[in-house]
C-alpha cells in the first residue's frame, strides 16, 4: 500500500479535510475566544451556506465562484440578525449561551426540514474534470476546494493580524476589561467577530455541499469536528485552529486509509481525551486563567 | 369578617404551616391519580418522567459543583446495557442486573473521574463530550456483547407483574422518590455545603481545607451510579435498547432539563424532566413544527426565566400566596 | 280543488329527502401511521406520510371507502417515532390508547417497528410495516405484516445474476453504514456472495453522517477489487460513494443490492453514474407505476423515496382487504389480508410468503428489477423473483 499514488492520494485527501475542518473550526474558536459562547449552532450556518449556494446555482444559474462568496455574505448578514436576537444576551455567560445555541440549532435544523425537505440533495458538480499528474489523481472539485480555502485562510490571516478590527478582536479575546479600558467598542467587535465566524462557516458549507451532499442535518459533523480541532489546537487560539485542522485532517486520512474508519474514529477520540488530560490548552492554546 | 373568609384564612394558614400535610397531599396525588384517571398513555408518560427525573437529579449533583458534563448518557448506557445483557444472556434476576448496572457505571466514573475532574470549565465539557462519544462507539462496535446498532430486544420486565403499565409506574415513582430523598439528604449535609462553597469559589474552598478533588470524584461516581439505575429501569421498561438511546442528544437532554428546570435546587431537574418529557408529547399534534417550537421554547426560557421553571413557579406562588387586603366589612 | 294538506306535503318531501340521503351514511375510519419525521430516518418517514396520504386521498376522491351501505371516510393520524424504539412505543401508545386506531401503517426502522409491536401485539392491532430485524416476522406475528422486501428476499437472485453475467469477476468490496440496517443486512449479502463463488475482500463500515469516503475507497482500490457493492447505503451516500469511486479511477462494476437509490445516484454522480447497477422496486414504464408517479408529482417534487410507493401500496392493500371483508373490524380484515393473493397492485399481484424463513406467510413477495444506468436513463436489465 505504500505506493506513490496511494500515498499522494492520502496526502491530498488530508489537505482537503484539513482545509474544511480549519474553516469551520476558526469561526467556532473565534466565537468562543471572544464571546465565550460554545456555539452549538455553528454547523447550522455551514448548512445554510450550502443550501444558499445550491439555490443560487440552481435558480439563478450563477457560476460557482460567484455564488459561494455571495452566499457566505448573505448567511453572515442574516447571522447578524440572529446575533442580536439570540446571542447577544448571553455573551460571557457560558452555560446559558450554550443552551441558547442548542435551542437555536434545533430551530434552524427543523425549519430547514420544513422549508427544504429532509432528503439529501446534491449540487450539480461544477467541476467534473479529473486531472492526473503522473500516478496522482486530482479531481478538479477538490482542487477548487483547496484553492478557495487557501485564499480564505490567507485573507483571514491578513485580516486578523493587520487590520484594526482584527487587532481589536485579538485584544478582546485576551482580556475584555483592558480592551474596554483602551476604548475598544466591545459590542462592535462582537458583531464583527460573529460576522467573520459565520462567513467562514457558510463558506465551508458551500464547499462541503460541492464535494458531498446537502441535508438539513449536515451541520452536526462539522460541529463535532470543530470540537475536536479546537481541543487539539487550543480553545480560542487562531493558529491553534489551523494547526488542529491540519493535524486532524492528515491523521484521519492516514489512519482511515490504512486501518479503516472505525479505528480512525476511536483513535482520534482517544487522542483527544489524552490530550485534554495532559495538555488541556491544546497544542497552541493558553492555559485557562 | 365573614365566616367563610375566616375559615379560608385559617385553612390557608394551616396549609402553609403544615409541610407534612402538603407532602402527604402530594403523595396522595402522585400515587392515587392512575387509579382515578384511567389512561395507559398518561401512565406511560408519567413513568418516563419519573425515570428521567432520576437521571436529571443525578446530573444536578455534578452541576452543583460547577462542572458541566455532556457525557452523562454514557453512564446511563452502561447501566442499561449491563443490566440488559446480564438478564437476557446470563438469565440473572432483574435486581442483580439493576445493581450491576449501577456498579459498572460507578466503576467507570471512579476510574476516570480522578483524571477528568482535574479539568475545569469548558475543558471538562469537551472531555465529557468525547467520553460520551467513545462509549457510544463501543456500544456500536462491540457487536458480540451489545448486539451493535441493532440493539438488544425483548428485554424482560423485572417480573410478570411489571408488564402492567401502572405497576411499572409505581416502581419508577418509588425509585424516583428514593433518589430524590437521597439527593436531598446529600445536598443538605456537610458535603452539600462544601459543594456550595466549591461552586462559589474553588480557591477559597480549597484554602478552607475542603478536599475538592475527592468530593468531585465521589459526587461524579454517585451521579453515575444513579443514572446507571435509570438506564437499567428504562431498559426493562421499554424492553429494547440500542446505541441510539444513549447518544449525545440524550446527554444534552439531561443538561437542558436541569437548566430549564433551574440550577439552584433539586426541584429544578424534577420540573425540567416533567417539562421536557411532556412538552414534545403536547406538541405531537403539530408533527413537523414540533421541534422548531421546542427550540424556540428553549431560547425563550433561558432568556427570560434564567432561574428556570422553579424560579418561575416560585414567583407565581409568591404572587398568589401574598397576604391580601381583606375587605373591611 | 282541495289543497294538499301541508303536513302531508312536508311529510312526503321529508321521506323523499331522507330516502335519497340514506344511501351514504358517513363514518370516519382512522388509519394510524408511524414514521420518522425527525432524526436520521426523516426521508423515510416523510415518504411514508406521502405514500399513505396519496392512497387515502384516492379513496376520499371516490367518496370514501364503500362497504355495503356505508361509506367510511379515512383519516390518517401520523406520529413521529424519531427513528428510535422509545419513539415507536410512544407513538403506538398514543395511536392505540388515545386515538383508538386498529390499523397502523409503518414504521420503517426496526427499532421503531419493534417498539410499535410491543404495544400492538397484546392488543391485536394490525400493523403493515417494514423493518429488517428477524424479530419482526415470527410465527407469533399474527397481526403484523411486512410490506417490503428484505435483503433475504432479493439479494440471492441478484448476486446469482451477477455471477451468471460476469463470470470473470472475483473480488467484492462491501461498504455500508454501521447502523442497524447495515449491521443486519450485510452478513446476509456476504453469504449470498460467498455462495456464488465470490471473495469478499473488504467489508467496511462507516459512521452515518460522515461524507468523505475517499480514504476508505483509496484503501479498497489499493487492495484491488472487481465489484463495489453499495448495499444498505442511503440514497445520498450511495450516490457519493459511486461518484467518489469513479473519481478515484475505479473501473470495475458498481452495484447496489439494496436501496433503491437510482434517482439520487444520477443526481449526485452525474455522468460518472454510467453503468451503475441497482435493485429497483418497480418499473416506471409499467402503466400502474406511472399512474402513481404522476399522482405523486402533482403534489411533491424531488426524488421519490422508495418508501412512498411501498407505503402507498400497503395502504391500498389494507383498503382492499376491508372491501373484501366488507368490514373495518380487525379480525375480518386481518383474515382478508392473508387471503388477498392475486389482487393487482402497482407492484404486481399480491403474494404472501415467508413460511419457511419466518414461520408465517406475512411477507409480501413482489417481483423486482435489476436496472442499469445508461446515458442518463434507467434501463431495465432483468425481471427477478424472490
């Protein structure tokens, strides 16, 4: 099994998984790091992004690369409404925020069932080409996903490191009191963070829908993976989410190809527990204050 | 003042004074109603409420210490599977199955508790979540013992008598009351006070010499044993179990019961269990939007009545029982 | 001229009116239904609802179910079983004890079916359900019937066909979910393959909800197989497996002895679905099947889940049994159901079987098809019998 085609396939698969996991986990960790809410509805924003892309492609006949960012902006915009209605009263209140997001998740999922039906549906493949470089097989749709994810992550990095808002977010995540003392508008920062987080999630959802399929229930898996990624990388840590995503993606790809899926499942969950016990702040996080 | 009004006031006062009378009245209602209102479906629902109250109260013990567990259903599953397997495969009597179920759940809690309970806050939440997933996967994959995803069928009732729904209701009611009394005792004892102190400030409590980790582990084990009992009782009631009965959404249910019911007293999880078992049943008429309404209800309650239903009920009771101006004749 | 006495006129007129109206005294007939309207089995539950509703609508359009002088207006009462045993039990409790139904259509998942049977068996309520568990049809199943084929009925014939028509093929990989259906059904399928001289090189299970099959497919393809068997995968996942396998360069036979998921496979895999072989329940070219499809399309869009026609059929069979028994009481209808052999349905004539496998002839046996996707169209390959 250690042939170049197989190994290269595994690495490619790993990168694709890592890209998607990171996109979703980033938003999740942002919301926790800045607003201290475990957003159980995070996967649902991905699902909404996927559905919106689907409708834009089907109904408005837009090209995929136009529909995707548009849909993500729309979901993020809609998310701001939810932010005001549902999230805002619970910032910094971990337990109650968690329950509220659980309720929201249920509302979104079953509203989607009512609106769209429960069956799985798939986006007509926008990329059917399959490239082969020597023995390595590169389906075009996966390449597209990698490209989009890479651009999005790079843009996010620039945003968080070099812009005022990005800096404000990092400061608020670090210490709310000091941030406010410095004159940073916490409310505006929260809104910005929520927008960015939801945008990324919707983007991931659109990519997931392109690669796999859509259903109102598809948000659970991205959520669970987000949990694992942020545990690996450290809750609230942005580079941690990226690192965790890469580690999880590669790990799953390798282990499941060589040992099958159930082993991979047990192994990743077991590794998570071990990590949490030995180093709860993850690979790159800070210790809980 | 009229005769009627003065009698009314005296009755009012008597009721308020006699806690025993109130308890007795409540007991009469709880025990007597199935004999008056004949309805299998209602008895069935009431039994589920009693069973879930046990699990919710057990989670309450953990929550009182300021730790949130998202893996509680795993221990319920251990109790259920142990009991079901022992009774169906090894032909052991139900009582042994029940206690074995609690014991197995307690043992796992005792083994990993000391390790996991060192984590606090969100990390504890995530690690219990992971634990729940691993245990569920074991139920799914260990086909030779658990039957895998197909589950275990035709689990016998504890005794032929208990095939009758009303009889099982009384069993569940008795169990729930015992557990309630036990938890109440526990929470009002020294340990309970220590837990309260821990919840308010761990560092202060530690400084006062409270053995934090030990108490946490003990409570964790007790909670696991109790919910293990629920698992066993429920398995022999529904008479079918599968890994789906013990997944993440079940753990979530226990947590939601506690939060909605109220985190500050034992009445919280009881009320929460009542609410969360009955509510989906009341919404059955609207099959499709049932779950949407359920989610909205959750958000509204956690937003506007954060002290939970207990808080809500207390406010209403206070309003009703407030001394009123008696009309001057 | 003497005036006709007013009372007399009124009297005669009333008698006339009463007489004409008497032809149809209407009574309500409650039909219970159980299906997953939330949770993992929602597709099937919704399909059940649609199928049952269609059959009932047809009867209502005829003015009700005519039994002698009476006409019964059927009314469906459906509850969500949440795809769990507890959900099935609760739904059945409500139907039987609160709503007072004597006939239940559905559910589909074995846990829910067994939950329902727990309630209905002691009360002699007739149940027409699906469910793969061997505990559903047993000699004591006097009042429940299974209305769709299980792997035990259709797999052997299909695998035999494969052996006859692709003699050079040897190694098979089976991919299925590790849920109750997958775990139950795959051993039966594996046995069928072994009995026909195939080597089952891979028997891989995955957790439902997971969508990236490339690692598992890479593993399988590296091991070299001739046939990829998609068996008990849900339609969406079957389509994905098909697409991803072809994307990875798999050139062998891809078949699904289960499902059927043909429509979904076409949607998901597009041109990559070419040559996909699948089990199919009815022939869309058959005029009876076409009528159902048309009626369905008038109300709903999207791919037709197989359980819609199956449960439509079940409801129709129930109504016919009532007509032949001339009654809506449980015992006469039950007996009538058992003797319904030969009644023509969208799946062909009714035939009950299963005595040798289950101990009682309560398994509906229908002919089925093996189909292939060619140029975006479903092509019939062979008519097969259980």
